[in-house]
C-alpha cells in the first residue's frame, strides 16, 4: 500500500496513547467497536449532509477518528500482550463494515452516481478479501498493491476538508465525488494486482 512507509511514524505517535489506554484497562475490542461507531456516524453525516459543508467536515473528522481507533486497537493489544486471532478476526469484520458505512454514506448523499459508488465498494471489499484470502490458501497475508485502507481514509478525509473549503464541482464532481472515483479505480486496480500476485504464487 502506498502509505505503508508512514507506519513507523504512526506507531511512534500512537504508542504513548496506547500505553495510557492499556494502563487504564481499556479493552482492544472496545476500541474496535468504537471505531465502527465513528464510521457509522460518518456515513450517516455524509448521507444526510446534502451539500452542507459543515456536516461533510464533521463526517471527515469522524473518518479520521475511525482510522485512529482502528490503528489503536492493535497497539493496545500489543501493550497488554493480548493480541489474539479472535481480536484480529473482529477487527477485520469491523473494518469491512466501516468501509461500507463511509463509502455508501457518500454516494447515498448524492455526491456521485450510484454506479460509481457500487464500483468503489466492490473494489474496496475485494481488495480486502484478497489480502486475507492469500492466507487461506497458505501464501500468507498479502497487502500489496497501489491502494489500501489507509489510502482510502486519507483520500476521503482530504476530500471532506476540500469540500468544506470549496463545494463547487470540478469537471462534473465535487472533491468528495472525485474521492469515490479515485477509490473505485484504484481499489479495483489493486484487486487485480493482488489477484495476479496470488495466482502466480499458486502456480
């Protein structure tokens, strides 16, 4: 994924907060559930914003909180030495629901044609599916390709801020609409990249 190089920096930022939460006895699974609530709130705001820049900006803030909480649950689990297959499974399920809430919220809000929205959600889900399906066929998890979850969240957050600053359309779409166009194209290309990689490894 293109933002993989930022992981070490993100860990350095999150580690102190993870330490505080772990000492406070906050369970990693509770943080995972909180991340889902942030995503659901973002989706609801996008879907009902109807061109309201303030609501779009608030939704973008919730997407940011979803990303932070999604990263934080794993950090807290490591601090507590409580990382488990069960927690990992829950995290993946919640991430997929979060993706659906955020992306569907944007195209339910009328920022793009529903067909672009469907292409974006299909590419997003298949990208994630192939990442873990590689493990199911004994290759090991594979998160390669040009576009991953962190990239999607950053694109949506930036698009929300840009929409708040300028809600006008540029070549037929607002910045928020263009975010789904980018996600639709890049996620499906990433799906193809992952498929080819796994297929070759299976040969």
